[in-house]
């Protein structure tokens, strides 16, 4: 397996910065609970590049990715792209959790519990 350069790919730096500076309301809301090692002491980063992808949140130590998806991800073309992206990330040993915006609005505690449980599984 080739070594994956995960952060600071020069060609993706501007995209990462743009997304960090202009998060969706749902990304911002979730970030308030992921930052500062609030999930079981694990460090999450925002807008991390992995190969040619920029993921919403990533715990590099656990190789856990959290993607926040809006209604655009329900369209068939986007679903296919998301599936390919998840397949590639899994091929590089990353676990991907996809969360929809409405889940953050309606079930934030459940979302945080899912992330925490996955962290515990990967940490053991």
C-alpha cells in the first residue's frame, strides 16, 4: 500500500481553507462538539485532504472520517460520486461515517454517540 499524504497538498490548500472559513451551518454545529478533543480525547481536524479528496472531519490517529451531507447528496449522480469516494477512502484504510444535515438538527446526541462508539471500536 502506498504512503498516503493526507494534509497540506498544495493543490488542495485553497479549497481546504475556503471550506474551513465558510462551513455549512451543520458542519459548524458538529465542529463545536468535535474540536478540542471533546470526543473521548480524540483529535479531529476540519477539511483534511486525503489524496485528491477533501473530507469534512478526520481523526487521523483512528483514520476515521465524518462527512456531513446535505440534500444534494441524495441525487443519483452525487450518490455515485460519494460511493466512489468512500470506496477509495476505505481502500486507504479509512472508516467513513456519513451524517445528513437533518440528523444533526434532529438527533445531535445520537450523531455524537455514533461517532463516539466508532472511535471506541477503532481505538481498541
